[in-house]
C-alpha cells in the first residue's frame, strides 16, 4: 500500500509561498480542480514517520488564523503540533 502526498496552497485567495502538506488516505480526485496537486508517494515502510505526526488537534487549527498570523498562531495555540523543518528528495 502507498499513499499520495499532496501539496496544497494555504489559501486560494492569493498567491503565497506558504504551503501545507497533507496525506491522502483515499482517492480524492474531486480535489484536483481546486489545485490540490499530488507531488509524491509514501511507501508502506515510511508510514511510521507519518504515524508519528501529532494528530490530536484534528481539524481544529483555524485556516484564516494560520493565513493571517502564521507560525506565531500555531506555536502559541498548538504547542504539540508537528512542524516539518526540512526535507530530502530522493529518486
């Protein structure tokens, strides 16, 4: 089993360098027209990394607050939130 990793714009309201990454656990082709673009695949062996991401906040973080206040909002309101601080691309 492998899962798509999707890069999505933080806000469709304006161009931004801020991005969010999420993992598709199902076929979500209905999101394609909205600009949610898959950019990778997570192998079954690497799912331990995904499962280690803190999920206790669920969908609670407010998207408008993230857009307007950025990391300051996330760090102060969601101290256990997992942040990706670096990446490696491999082929």
